[in-house]
């Protein structure tokens, strides 16, 4: 593998029906800082939100089923799900529920050392919120 980086940013582009609601949810409730906003002709609008470091997680069907079992009691997720690392999984789950998300599964401890919740959110996205747990926190779960 080459030492030179060829990709510098992952940007997930999502078409939304209710633009104002989606912006209020992801920018204001979830707390993603706005990097830019642009308008074009015929009412075209876009807002770019900073979600921190991005990764692309590729999982085969068996792994997806395993994750769905741990995070959501076996309720299947769509082919694409968006995961956000947060500081407080319980608090953020409540905050996003208050902002209009439907909670699929409350925060639960996972075998991979995190506290994960699952939500249906605006823009027809299913979200995982995950909080990385330290050794002491894992033992308390």
C-alpha cells in the first residue's frame, strides 16, 4: 500500500425532503458544526456539517446480522446505516428522541467495548450512536 494518501475526506451526501427539519436535527440537536451552506437557483440548498473523523465500515451479511442482534435485538438495519461516536450515549439518545428520532434500541453494552443505541432519524437514516467505554465502564455494564 502506498504511503501517500489519495483520499482526504469522506462526504456522505443525503437527499432530504424536509430540509429545515433535517438541518435542525443534525446540526442543532446532534451538534454537528456547520462548515458551509450554499443556495442555488430553483430553491436548491445544501448545508455541509462537520462530523469529525470519517471511516468507511464494510461488513459482510453475517457481521451485519451480528451487529443488528447486539445493537437492536435482531431488528434488521438497512443496507446503509450512519454511526456517530458520542461522549454520552444515554444523553444523546434522549436528546435525539426529543428532537424527533424514533428509538429502536436504547443504549446497550456491546462485546466490542462500546455502548450503542439505534434510532430512526430524519432524512430516512438509521443511526447508531456509540460511546467507547473504558475498562472500568465495561466492568460496570
